[in-house]
C-alpha cells in the first residue's frame, strides 16, 4: 500500500510540475533572413502601436503557451525573448497577451523581426 501511495504522489507531482510549464514557439513566415546573435536581454520588444525606427522585416510569429496554471506577463515576455534569441531575431513587435484570468492567462503572441542589412 505504501509503494502505491508513493507512486501516486510521484505521478501527481510530475503532472503538476509539468502542467505549470511555459513553452515558447516560433513559426517562420517563409522570409529568409540573416540570423543575429543577441542574448535574450538584447531582444527588443515593441507593443502596439510602437515599431522600430530602422527598416525591418517580419520573419515569423513568436508565441508563448502556458501549459496549465497561470503565469505573469513578465514570464511570457522573458520566454518570448529567449525563443527570439534562439532563432536569431532582433526583436518582437505587435505583442498581444491574454488577460489575467483568461483560460491561458499570461500567454502572448508577437511578430518576430530582423533589421534589414
């Protein structure tokens, strides 16, 4: 009986911890681009209606997905920056986040861009 309880507690713990994870995704739009080498902290973020002053090209859609539970917007933005850095973007614009209390609270989407060389 004790082994079954330990097993059940372990399974539930894994489900809870995994269920609160956040995932970042990048969906390229098909535009080819030269990857930049930026750290997540160097990724530029622009909320509507802001946009970069320099010429840029949108190369994909960045999104975060909260896998159960709730998250704060700063967690979502940090995940967006991390994913943008991994795929070689300069920044993200047109960022839109679901409101707190929504089904996927804290999930965000935005358009990934690179500066024209």
